[in-house]
């Protein structure tokens, strides 16, 4: 599979995720406006990929306006707020602006560096997360549940939550993956199932509202997800429906593990109550494939994300740290301390 997002020094190329699974196609983006539009309609999405998009968007603007820093900063400001919940996007924009203070060429060089680092860093992150999951569950065939898409399509390569499941599968310890459908735009049904099929990992599509029921029936050994923003205390914003899965996992005493790069951490926010939540267009709920599923002017509540407190999370695994929340038990006794596990693997 080609990189989800790429930069050749002149234009940005993305995989159009709105076309999957029916068509696998690339789009070429020549302007920051085109990139913003692609981000908002979810043609490119996922926390790591949005961080890269932030850097590449500033590189694109710097190439277009090499002698007009005000124009670059104006475009960067609009880009940074294209999806308000995603911390990685604003991080990428600011990271690139810091380099633009040196020169437009410095931003382009940074873009190539960020692209090459993404696959390497995320693969190491996923291997670390896989170790944490095995420590919590034991080395046995696992039935994992995930929501949204946190695989290669959510990054340049590899991914986060789904990437950890992929790492477990490579070790032969995945029996099956339940993939929740996921609002908005059925990203689990369209994207995660497509990735799992490409990888040959056994899976079933799970109705979103049935995820907690699957956990309560003992059909799930662990829940593994990505994140769009992590606060200073470890609270997590992730795709809508994540909170219900965390509640069910806590009730069932199974691990709930979040996997994300360090750039997803927002140290300026003390807890999840301060995270801005993106509301999506009502049309995404009123119709499917252009066909109305309700009355045409029905008011809609369509948040893209919810907040899961650290108290419901077993571990938030990032590139450089592990936040720990609730402990789980196995055979009547607590599992290995995650803090100790982190120090051992640092």
C-alpha cells in the first residue's frame, strides 16, 4: 500500500479514504485550501496522518509564498483549526511554522523528515503497545475489539491502535478482531475492515451499539483504540462510541488500551473536560449513500468524538510514556505493574 499522505516537494498526494472500500485512488492537492477541504470531508484523517498533514500543508504554503510570511501564517492558522479535536494537526502546523522562521526550504526538508520518521516511530510504538497487551492478557490467542480506523490509513504507514493489533497478529496471538462500524462515515466498516482483509487477519464487523454487548458476553479479551487528543492526566478523546466501550471493558474487567504518538498529548489541558469536541454535519446522519433514512429536516446530535477518563483506561501507550488508569486482574490477582513494564522497556 502506498503512503496515506506524501510530499514530492511540490504537491501533496493522499489516498482518498472517502472512496474506500469501493475504489483505491490517490488525490493530488496543489493548495492549502484543497488540503483543508480533504481534511474536513475525511479524505485524509487519523491523528498521525493529520500531524503530517499539518507539516506538509505549511510546506505547501511556504513554497507558494516564500517571501510572504503573513500569507503562510494565515493559511497555517486556517489549517490548524480544520478539525478542532485533533491535537496532532495543530502540532504539525506549529512544528512547521517554527522551521519556516528559518526558510521555506527548511520546511520542505522537515516535511521529508516527518514522513520518513512516521512509519519507523509508529511501528516501534505498536510493538511496545503489543507488549503491554500481552502483559495484561497473557500470550494466548486474543479476541480484540477496536473502533474507528487507527491502522495504516490513519498514519503515513502502520498506524496506532490497529497497528498494535497487527503487531500482535504477526506474533500469532490474534484469534479474531471485532471492528465497530463507527460514525462518522462508517470508518470502521469501510476502512478498518478493508485493512484487516488486506492483512489477512480474521475479523467480523460489529454493529456499533453491539460492542458493549459483545464485551459483556465474554466475546472480547481486550479493547484497543487510537486517540485524537490526550490530556495531561491521561484522559482521551477518541471516536464517538469509545466511552461506552471503556465502560463495558471496566465492568467486564478486561484491558482497555489506547495507542497514540506523543504528539497526541496536549499538556495544556489538565483533563478531558477541556477538550473541544467537533460536531459533524447533520447530513451524515440523515442519509446514507444519498438516500434519506429519516425526515429531511430532523435535528441531529452528531459529535465526532467522546471523552474517556483515565480511570476507565488500563493504559495509554505513547511513543515516550505510559499513562496508567484502572488495573485488571488475571487468575484472581493483579497483572504486572505497567509502570514497571515501561521502565523495563524504556
